[in-house]
C-alpha cells in the first residue's frame, strides 16, 4: 500500500504519495528515510525526529532549496 503524506510533497512534481525505500537510525538520533515519489520516481531523504507536543517540524537535508511544506497543524 503506498504511503500518502498530505503534508509532505514531492519536490519535483508536488505529489503526496511515496514509497519508503530504506529506513535506518542516524547518528544524530533521528530516523533517516529514503523515499521515492510514486508519480515521477524522484528520490529524496527525510530525517525524522521525536518532538514535544508544542513543537512540530520536519528536518530535511538536500542539495537544493525546496518549497515550504504545507498541511502540518
């Protein structure tokens, strides 16, 4: 079943359906996930961390700047 992330969009085509290719712990304590867009096959990496209820963020590291994420509340 494809993953649907309404707040996470593909930086290439804007789609919100992804396949997780790889998931592993990162030395910083975050979880590193390699994802692939189901529409255009663009691959990218996300770093996910545990946050407090008053704080919501998604840390991303990529060679180029992406548009602002939407859909997080």
